[in-house]
């Protein structure tokens, strides 16, 4: 490294070494950000490992998805759906892909996810916490892209009130 920095070694070998050092520095910076909870850094690390170490790539995408990074969710969903870097899990893969769409602001996707988690449909587990999360996005106006009518939103609001009242939480 010192020989390259001093100029004693030049040419292709020196350039390759400098490029390797730049990549290592970038990866080190990304790891530091990722360890601080930065979902985008986790996503970039997953992409960096993709194709070379699919297990490591999937692990970083999963961490990114856990921070609710939409692209991390989509990439982790793809890993699950296709069995990249680990076993296939069609149901959970579909959730990650769909959650990414809902997380990007689709009230319809949020409604579908809320219902699926509420009823345990499409191979998904019954999960009232996740169901409540997605249904609240629909009724609280937390979705950027809206196609559901006022009547549907009002119906979901009433349903959620009943669910909350009967849950004892």
C-alpha cells in the first residue's frame, strides 16, 4: 500500500490496488452506517454482495427490509420468492414485495395486506398487529396513492374500531 501511495509502483497493478482500497473504504463506510441502522446502507451492501455471496447478500437485504426500506423489502422478497441465498418462502416473499408497494403509499395494497394478515389468507399467518398497522394506514390517510372510495375507508375505520374494542389491548 505504501509503495503505491509513494509512487514506487505505477500502472495497472497500482490502479487495481487503488480501486481495491476505494471499494474496501466504501464497504467499511457502508458497514458503519448499517450498524447504525441505516436501511439504505444495508440495501447497498446487499447489492454489493449479490452474485458473489448470495447468502450474505440476502442477509443484508433482510436487515434492510427490517428497517422498512421499500427497496430492501422488495429485494428480500425477491430472494424469498426465488430461493436466492437461502430457502424459498413464497408467502413471506410475496408479503415483502407487496409491503414494499403498500409502504410506497398504495392504499389498496395496504388494504389487501391488512385483510390477508387479519384472516391468515394466501398462506400468511394471522397477525393482528400487522393487520392493524396496514388497515390504519388506509384510514389515517397515510397512503400517498389513493384509489379507495370514502365509503370503503369509512367501513375499514368502523371495522378497526370494532377490532380494537374486541381485542382488549
